[in-house]
C-alpha cells in the first residue's frame, strides 16, 4: 500500500501531524503499537496524573477555603484508585475523541509496530506477527519516550517505581522519595505531598523545574516546602536499596533517607527500539535522541521526527505544534511565524506557565528588561479563592513591549494565554491598563503587573 | 458410565448453586495476607505472623529458594527472605503454600491434582512475567494465575464426597468433564472467600471468556503454561507482539524448574 505520509505513534505529536497532513488532502496512515490511540499522554502520563492532581488540589482548596471548618483527613488505608475514580471515564472520553478526530479527517489507523526497510518502505507488523509493507513519501517518527531505568536502580514497581507504574500503587504511601526535579518529578512530588504523603525530592539541581525562570521555580520550591515537602538540591542518590517495606536512599553526602516508596524520574529515553533506523539511514545521537533541523527533518530528508524523540521540552503542547509543523513542511504548506510562540505549562501545585521570553532572555537580547510583577495574594480574587501565594511576571523590552509572561499560581496554565495573545498582538504593557478586565478575577494580575511597569517608568522619569 | 441422576443433581446444586463449602485459609496465612495489604505492614509484624506457624516458615523457606525467587545468595532466614523479597512476594508465596496444603490435595487423585497445581503455579509465574513486561506490579496477575483452576480440585473433592455419601464408585473418566464446566465460577467464589481483590476473583471467573485486561492476561499465561505459542486474541488485547511473548517465554527454564521443585 502507498501513503503520502506515514506517522509512527499516535500521541499528541503524531495525531497533529496526521490531522494536518490529512486536512491538506494527503493520504495518511498512523501506526500505533497499542490498540488504543493517544500514546503515553493519555494512558500513562499527562491525563492520569492530572486526574489525580485534580483531587489533590480540590482537597487543599476545601481545607483552605473553609478555613479549617472541615477537617478533611484522608484515611490511612486510602486506596489510590479511589482518588482517581473518574480516570477511566476521562481516559475513555479523550481516547474516543482522538479516535473520532482521526477518523473524521480520513486518517487510516493500524495497530502494529513499524520497522524501516528503506527510508520509504516500512513493514508494519501486527501482534500476530504478520507484516504488511507500506510505501510512504514522508515518514514522521513520533514514537515518544519512556522512563530511563538504569541497571543499578532496583525498579520493582512495588517499592521502587517509575512514572509508568507510580499510579498503580494500591495505597497512598506514608512517605515517598522522588529522584529528579523535572516536570514529571515535580508534578508527582507536589500531588502526593498535597495528598498528605511525606515527600522528599532529591536532585542535583538546586531547585525544581530549573529550566524555568528562577523566580518561578523558587516559588514552586517554596510552595512545595510550605506544603510539608522536603527538597534536597545539589545532591545525588548514590545507592537505592529495598528491604521489607522500606526503601533506603543513600545520598552522595552519606545521608540515608528512608521511605516507603521511591519514584525514579531521572530522565526519559526515546522509544526507538525496533524501528530499524539503520535501514532508514538515521543514527540517534549520543543521548539516544533524533537530531532534527529547524523544519523537524532528520538527516534523511523525507523523514521527520517530532515530540519526545527529539528531546526537551517534551511537553504535549510543544509536541503537537512540532507534529503540525513537520506535516506542513513536508507538504509545502505555509507556516506563520507566530506559531513559534509555544507556551509551557507545568502542573505542579501551584501550576506554573510561561510564554515568550524570560527576564534573563530579554536582558540578554535588549540589554535591559522591564518586568512588572503582580502578587496574587494582593488581588481580591486571590483572597477570595484563598490563593496565598502566586506571582505573575510581565516581561517587557525597554520600549515596554510585552515579550514574555511567566505565571505561578493555581490556574496559571490558563491565565498565561492572555499574555500569549498580548505578545502575538504586539501590545505594550499600557494596553492592560487602558482596557477593562472583570473584577474580581485572577486576570486582573495583568493590570496590576502593567501598573507596576508604569510605576517604574514614572520612577525612571523622576 | 455417567454420573447417577441423584449425584448429578446434588453435584449441580453444589457447583452452580453456591452451596459448596469452601476451605478457609489457615489462620496464620489469613493474618499475613491481611497484613501484607495494610499500609502499616512492616518486617517485624510480618515475620511475627508467619512465625506463629512453624510449618509455614519451613514452607516459605522452601519456596524462596527456588529459581523464580532466589538470587545469587541463598536465603537462610525468614526475616532475610521477607526483607529481600518484599511483602507482596511473601504474600504470594503464602498463597502458594495455602492453596497447595488446603486445596490441591485430593486423595485418590494425587497425580492429576499435582499436575493441576503445577500448571496453576506456572500460570501464576507467567502471568507475573507478563505483568512486569507491561510495567505492572503483577500481584493480581499472580493471584489470579495461581487460583485460576483451583475450582477443579475443589469440585473434584466435592464429587468424591458425594460418591462416598451415596456409597458409589467414582469412575475416573467422569471426573474432568464434571468439574470442567463450573471450575471457573467456583474458583472465583474461593478467591472471594479468601478475601482476595474482586478483580482477581473476576479474572478467575472469566479466564475462559476474558473480557478485560487481567482476564486476558491470565488466559495468555494459561496458554503459555500449557506450552502453547499460538496466543492470538489475548496477545492483541494486551498489545503483546511475538517478540514480547518470546521475551516472556525466555523465562521458561526458571519457571519450569521452580514448578518442578514445588509441585
């Protein structure tokens, strides 16, 4: 069989590549090795963890907003599954939606594993072992990633778990050590901490989510610690051992941390095994990732790679955009420049979101940055919603043009889009002062931050 | 000669009517299973519970030193075994011991029942390997695998008892056809009685007509334990490709050896 485009993997990156190509009239085949579409996003990561997080956040909110009127204590033997009773429905609904969307756009979907024969010929093998050979003008590799499991870490999915198995724990543990400080590590650390688990994060990095603006990641660290979590930065776990129901983590400074469970979240590896990339003429880099040019093309011109297989930031939204861009480039469709602007959202507690440039980046490019700040506890809505901490940064160039927004606050992942639109529209900070926002809302933070920019102008003038 | 009408009626009532008396778990094992599932389970408590029954310690030590569990070093003490293997594994071992002592023992049919136990243990070990391959703890898979055919010896014993009561001779050729139909249901009832998770009981009930992940997993392990490589529909549901199945089958020697030592 012949297709204009073959997409390997049906996660966020693969879906969007396939749909974009199909919308442009190309014949598209998506190959997915598991029967249900959606990839790790739907089945193992993004959606399940957010469902648990939602429960954790709701508990915290009720506690805070009721000002102690309700004493919400979770029973000691609470089953983890009972905190995610909605999960099956959420996953099923999302999966159904993905399936229908692919179908509606005329994308063909096969259940199987892909293996390159040449850069244009791919064998697709089903679970029965029978292969069909497919010819494709373009191939998009969107196979995603899986947790890295080093040999010296005794991952037994009982006491030592990885991000694929953490949600299969039967009970909420008393204590949890999280190795790592990236997005997945931080999200789980915050969620379990909010559920009352004694969480200790251990990582070489001095603060969690170190790739973010420093002020933001410090806010996350502070919130995590206020919630009872412990962040041990600048350290590495030398030895991880289990005995009985206890995990012993020995740090490089000799300290030993005991916990009931351990979540190992140090790095992910691209899922490339079995693709037979040699036959395609592609060699992964030293980190096992696929190198791509600005059009997301691998070293072989008709083969693209998108999503986690090309490395950070490994966020679903970024992966979707990469998928779309790869399809557009392959089919010669025009791309506007604004799509370069991809927001990042992390579902820590509180949420963190960022779009455009950071303060440091603006300073480096323009020599000087003007940053308006708003603290959420100073807003009426913040007080009403019992948001005790939170920060919005409106990052402007010396002309006060909005170039970036960073938010840390519950709801940040939604709120950031207001800033994103302002950046796309080329607004100056003034525009937030001159326009009216609903009261009381969290979006008011934009006005407060813009006033802060004005205040700094007045100070400079004086 | 088929079963007499009277026995047939009484047997049907037992097999399908839920009147079959199911064996209870030995006290120490019941306590240990209960403890293993509790969040505050610790090494000392577990060790104490198991030690209450001296013969149990010996049985556990025999199991922990079979190839499926033993690592480089020989496990010599109970505490060391519990520490190294963890509560989940110890619980599984206790279940092996309990089922072997209480159910897989039918006077007059020793060979057949030993073969059934061997098959069940192999199924449990294959099921655990499949679950691990799918990055799951495999505890439910183990339990469902171990007990999937436990209805057979239970019904067999019931059939023998009925014949004894009616002073009839049980023809060996009547045994298997009689127990086949209801064994899955009875196995599920025993799992309920022993307080195992509802999903485990359900998977045992449905292992010949799987309808969810766990029941398909047990059905696949069942086939592998029978040495069958044609695993068609279950493999598709579980997204297991031939190379994945081959990976599981690599453990055959270890599983066979373990089963040989224990059955």
